[in-house]
């Protein structure tokens, strides 16, 4: 969970680059030479702007509903969903909230690390109220003792590697353990996908998993498995328990391209195969692409069907 949160912050960093100020901490005597400096993500107790924004939106919606109700004498009217959320960056009010939060971060740092050297890299205000700061471990310790601070974590680098996702999410010691291990995680669940199709020959959907265990016949599943020349009999098994295709609309509209699309559940694209294997692919499937070994892949719920 910790790691997941930090990745979210990483993504958040990217979004905020243009919006947030960089502040250089006050420079003073540099006696603290032994400490290891690193970037920490500090989260504060105070609410982020999104929280305030949602509260305000809720108030506005209630007002609008009340207004409509009185105008039409009917309170049971549909409320039109807001397809365009209001743009927080445009409002002067939200800009001023943002800069107030950033200033509060600066003054907290000034106060907590009086006269010391540090670099604030980003202030975050949308989803969390917090900041990224380059400090020593002693300074991080000082920050963690502040009552305003709820959480402080070390920033770290990650590589993109889909075979690492279960470890990254902490499943082997977390959710999988609760479900009786990866050997049973997802057992008894049939997951439905609406996507570009599925490649039934992919080892992630082999009816016998890597521990040579068969899948059970699902109890309450009544879906069909279509048979077409591209998706021959035998494509479905106890892992891939059903598959259908819906191409009539694309064919009728003349946008079906038979050199890349299949009028069958077969996946002409790869996306559907990819997402289905992420959710429910067999555990321990070796991922070798063009001779490069990417390790061993697993679905998140490897025993689901
Ligand atoms: C630096 O800090 C480490 C860990 O706190 C300590 O073991 C080490 O003795 C310190 N070195 C100096 C030169 O102060
Ligand atoms: C919101 O407003 C900002 C500033 O005017 C602009 O840069 C941004 O593109 C807008 N975003 C959307 C989704 O309209
Ligand atoms: C499925 O797995 C079994 C047992 O691991 C293996 O013998 C078989 O060749 C696999 N089938 C496919 C289509 O890969
Ligand atoms: C159909 O797909 C092929 C292969 O991707 C492509 O070369 C061709 O231009 C497509 N035809 C149309 C009409 O889009």
C-alpha cells in the first residue's frame, strides 16, 4: 500500500510540474555533513483543495436542484450529469487557495527547520495537502514530529515492469495471503471483460495452471463460448469459460477492417488479452518477448476464471 501511494504521488508530481513553485530553503552553516539527504513526500493533516472543492460542488448541486424543483414544481426531475467538471485552475478563488497552501508549506518548513538548508521541490494541493522536500534524515525526523504532519515517506525510483506488479502491490504478503495464497486467490470468481477479444492460446489462460491444477467448472456461469473459424472449438477451457463477439455494428457502419479485425472473439489487437491476463491470468507464466526474459507473470486474481 505504501508503495502504491508513492507511485500515485509520482504521477501527481508530473501533473503538478507547471503549477507549483520551487522554493529554496534558507541557507545557513552546513555543520550537518554526515546525514544522508533524500527526497521525502510529506503529507499534512489539513484537507487538500479537492476536498474543499467537492464540498462546494455538493452545496452548488443542492442549490441548483432546489431551484429547478421550485421552477417546475416537480422535485423528481432528472439531474443532468456535469460532463465538464468546473476547471479549478481557472478560478481565482482556487488559485488563491493553492497559493495559500503552498505558502503554508513554506512557513511550516521555515519553522520546523529553522535556519537549516533544504529544498522544497513541489507543493501538492489537489489530492493531498503536502509537499516534496530534499532534506537530511535528521530533518525528516524533525518534520515527522510536527503535529501538522500525518505521513512522511521516502521517494524512490521505480522501473516499468508489468511482471513485478503483484510484488509492487504487496500481494504475496497481503491480499494473496488473506485469500489462501496465489494458489487460491480469485477461486470461484468469473470475471467478465468487454474489450478487443482474447487470444485463447495464450499461456495465461491455459486450463491447467503452472502447479498442474485444473480449474473447477464454475457454479453459476451460463455464458456461451462461440465457435468460429478464428476461434475454433476447444478455444474455451475451464480457465477461459466463455467468449462472444459483437461486430455487427462495426460491420453495418462499414468500419470493420477484416485485415485487422476478427468477426469472432479472437483478439486482433492484443489489448483484451493483456487486460484479461492482468486480472485473471495464470500464476507463474514466463514472459519472454523477442528473446528477452521479463520474468514470471501473474494475474492479480490468478485463480479467477
Ligand atoms: C554518521 O551517522 C551514522 C549513522 O547515524 C553513524 O553510524 C556514523 O558514525 C556517523 N559518522 C560520523 C562521521 O559522524
Ligand atoms: C483549465 O484552465 C487552465 C488555465 O486557464 C488551462 O491551462 C487548462 O488547460 C484548463 N483545463 C481544462 C481541462 O480545461
Ligand atoms: C498448458 O499447460 C500444460 C501443463 O502445464 C501443458 O502441458 C500444456 O502444453 C499447456 N497448453 C498450452 C496450450 O500451452
Ligand atoms: C485495414 O487495415 C490494414 C492493416 O492495418 C491497413 O493497411 C488498411 O489501410 C486498413 N484499411 C482501411 C480501409 O482502413
